C-alpha cells in the first residue's frame, strides 16, 4: 500500500518522524513523497505497480498510463521489458520528455482508446 507524505503529516507524523522511519527501514521511498511500509517488493512488476501509483498522483490529470506500464496495470505478460520508468501519454502534439522516473509520450488520444 502506498503512503503519501501529505497524508502521513495530516495523520500526525512529523517530517522528522518520516525521516526516522525511512532511515531505520520501516518506510521505503517509492519516489519523492510516496512510501511503502518495509522494503520494496522483490518482483519488478510489483515494484512497477507501486511506481505507477506514485507517478499518477504527481502527474496532471490528462496523462494516461501507457506502453509497458499499461501492460503492467492490465496484467499482461511482459518478457525482458525494462520497467525502470513509468510510461504515460498525453493528448498533445509535442512536449514529450524522458525523465529519470517518468517517460511522457505525446500522441492523439481518443476517448474510446482510454480504459
């Protein structure tokens, strides 16, 4: 289960407590501001699902999960597929970018193509 920093703070944790939990391993960072209790899962697909959940919370609403990340969400089989970045697509002509955590693709998106 993903824990968001703002929710932890709202429930009474302080920034110092969150940092302490990270330091002792009770929490592990999925990405900035998103954590799981204990270590990350060993399985790449489970780790990627957590990364997708964390990334979607940080992205603008028009982005949709796509490419290999969509395959993970839908439980499709993957073989030798890199899962280091979350892939999303935005309905734009330009503006794609590849960051360390998220790869933003741009393409026309029709409502009937989005699940």
